[in-house]
């Protein structure tokens, strides 16, 4: 009986020892799966002569682009966005904010590398070099599940922009912004998996000995 318990214990320990390795493989695969990485800046201008300059207006209720969607120029691209210098930006509602809301289609209007807004912070106002800066910070999600964070900054010559905004008026402005993907740390996920495996090993060993 003791021999049987010993063999069972050894088999259990061998199986449990393999758990962290399997977990490591799982998280390695997840980390290397197709998920966008990198980021880009974007602005009103576009190098394509066939595109109209994208104009923008905002109010307390919405942010609007004309045309809609409007062409944008991507700069300082990194990661999976290095091959894209162009995109399209879409109007969205701010009050109330509706999530998810299609925002930037990177490359072409094909739904690939489509960034949707999932949360939007209230507008902040500050004096800038070219006028009044109106900033919206956001969180977003690409169509492949990659999370993103960023901001869009509107620049207006309306010195009373905050009062105009609060009173429901329309503000004409140029815009620029940044979007960056966020990736969970594989090491942190692996650590959690290893801790779980050790706990399972401890429970199984105790059960076999008893």
C-alpha cells in the first residue's frame, strides 16, 4: 500500500511539475498571438492630393469631422503601424458618450486596424501656443482585441472656448492626437500561473499522503 502511495505521489508530482511549463507555453503563445503593438500620432493634414482637408467642430454633445469619415495623416508610427501613413477619423457623440464608438480606421476604410472608443474623459481646457487647447483622453479597442489609450487635442482661436462649450455652442478647431496600444506583461501572467501550479501541487501532495 505504501509502495502504491509512493508511486501515486511521484506521478502526481511529475504531472504538477509540468504545469508551470505548460502554463509558460500558454502565456508565450498568448503573448505572441496576433495582437497590434505600437502607436502613432495623427493630425488634420494628409499627403494624398485626392483627399479633402478634414475640418472639425465640437460641442458639448459631439465631435464632428467633415468629411465624415475624414482623411488623416499618421506620423511617428511604431510597431504594427509603421507601414501606415494614412487613416480616416469618424465623428462621435460625447454627451452621452456611447461605447464602443468607431473612431479611427488605420490605412483604409476596411474595418482592419479599426480603433473604437470604449471610454472618454471629460474635456479639459488650457491655453496653448496657438490658442486654446481642448483635450479629450480616451481608452479604446482595436477590432482584433488590442487595447489602446490616447488623446485628441483640438486647437481653437475662440478665447472663450470653455464658456462656448459649456453653453452648448459649436467650436471650430484644428486637431491632432496620439493613439498607443497597451499590452499586458507576459511575466506577470506567467507568475500568476506558476503560483497557481504550486498551490495545486501542495493540495494534491497533502491529499495523497493522507
